[in-house]
C-alpha cells in the first residue's frame, strides 16, 4: 500500500503520460515524487540505474519511460525500438526487484496484440497470432515487459502490474512531423497547411521556430520551408495524410490514462488482475475508451476544429497499419475505472494546448 508519504519514482516524468501521472499524483496529495530527466539519468545505462536506486530507494515505481514513435519511425528504426525498450525495462524492473520496491506499474501499448485480433481485443488474445509488421519490434519489447511483471509477481510475490493503453494524445505530446503519433501529427500538419493557405507566414515561421522541421527553422528562406513541408504532404492548396483513412482507431486522452494508471497503482493489486487457478497469464489490464473512430473521421474533426479550408488528400501508397485496434476494457471497468474525455473534447483541448505552448516561449 502506497501512503501519501511514500516515495514514488516516475520514470519518464516529462513525457506525455509520465507528466500527466506526476500531476495526477500531486493532485491526490502525493508529494514525495522522484523524477530524472534523460540528461540526469540514462535508463539504458545499467550502472547508473542501479546507483539511482541505491541512492533513492523508492517505495513505488511507475515505468512510463519508453522509446516511442509513429509508423515511419517504427519502420525505419526497428533495432532502436526493440533494443532501447528492452534495456530500459530490464534495468528499471530489475533494480526495482533488487531494491524491494513494494509496487510497480509498467506502461505498455495495445500494439502488443495480433494484427488481425478479434475485436474488441480482450487481454487473452495476446500471443495468439502474428503481430503487425510495422511495429513488431516495439510490440515484442512491450510484451517482454508485461511478462516480466507477471513473472516476478508469480515467482517472487511481487506486486507488479502492467497496463496497456490504447492510442494516447494530450498535453506535452510529440508534434514532430516524422516520428509523432497520428493525432498530434495530424493537428500540426493541418495547422501548417492552414497557415500556408491563408498566407500567414508569421504564424508559420513562429511554429517552425518553436518546433523545428529537420534542418529548417523560423528564419529559413521561404523556398526551403515550402520544399521541406511538401515532403510531409503540406502545400499551399492541400494537406496529404498517410494511408487510406479507413483504419479504425481508439483514442484516449493522456490525462485520463494518467488517472487510470494512478487508480490502478493505488487501488489494484496483482492478485486482482486474474481469476482462477492453474495457468496464470494475461494479467495485464487494457486501458481505453472502448470506442473507435476511423482515421478519416478524426481528420475531419481536426480540420473543423482548426478551421482549415484547403483540400484533404490521402496517400494510399503509405501503410495504414493495423485495420482495427479496439480494446475490450471490461476488466478495467470491473476494477472500477471509466474514461471521462471524449474525442471531440480531446481534440479541442489538444489544439488549444498546442497553440498556447507556442506562446509560452
């Protein structure tokens, strides 16, 4: 049981979910929180991680740190995704065990499920058929992480729980045009296309100055900016998005994910994650809304929110990824948690945050 004075280490406390978990714990009165930036602690370095645990001796650990990215990044950097995530998990979970951490929460992803898994995806469909090719290395790493939690809990009586969130979006998201996830990438692409369409170069340069695009910045020549944006499907007349727009996806607001994570951390024990006796497996917990929407419909909502008047185009030569990826959240509901923020409100909140973040510089 983690008390208000318990020391909790949040690995990845500056990321999309980690920062939201940190804030959620603070709001609940948990002040004894520990976080380290990548510069302060490289989680790939086993010696540094062990030294950190020796010094801090946390009572609880939230492993929200990971090497993540969208389809393009997963395709191009397959070795990085499997190696770095396995190493992070090995180091943090291993040192948690060696230092007798009382409670650990591991954050994975619903990409762990088979490409053609029956929908909605129940926890028990894990490892029943082949994975989606585009993110297979990342998925394998996350499967290893949840199995580490499951195995340590079964063999040694640890209280390690793994939660598998669906597609996340929210404050502190990554809006990089190459390696961000679908919704933040979509918001930025449509916003930049709107700037071009309205010839608002002041806003466009401000955006690129705050979030650079490869080698260009806010002071780059107009021709260079136009050429680089065109590479990502952004022109004066249209915005082009990857794939066909037909895949169905489920989206969860990151602050909802944080609330679910903290709820599980504080209220759920490993013994609550499975039923029966005999072979115990699939003890992880899906976290999502249980609601799906097509990528095309999401794009239309983003366009409406931003007020873009240009054309929307789709590049069907690019991969769609998994056709459907809807989670069955009945286990989570049975444990007492439900989501609060729907997709329309979430898109509005994220675009508002995106605009506000540039004005803080």
